[in-house]
C-alpha cells in the first residue's frame, strides 16, 4: 500500500512543480528521497525472497497482488459494459 502512495506523491509533486506557490509544505530532498523510499519498499520483499525462512511471505504477497490485479481488471471490464441495462435495473411490471 505504501508504494502506490509514494509513487503518487512523486507524480503529484512533479505536476505541481510548475506552480510552487500552490505547494504549502516543502518536501525534503525531493525527488531523491521519494525515489529512495520507493526503491526500499521494492527491495524489502525482493530481499525476503532470498532468505529461506521468509520465502513464503513474498510468494503470498505476490498471490495477493495477482488477486488484486484480477479484481481491478474485472471491475474495469464491468464498468465498460454499463451501456447495456442490468437485469437488476429493469423494473418488472
């Protein structure tokens, strides 16, 4: 969960860099600290894979990630089919 937040913060700060008067709080060492944080977030599960005692944790994390991607893809496909009425939306008279 922390990686998407970190990446969105980096993206948002880059978008608002053109208008520094809109930024209310300065970020220390931008963008190097944000990039280092993102790399650390990725490096920890990768390094856990190489330690035999904690090898099951990254694989379960990978399985959860695949499940979340499948869920997101299913939602995207369902939202694309909103042009046709659902059976729940049709009133029975």
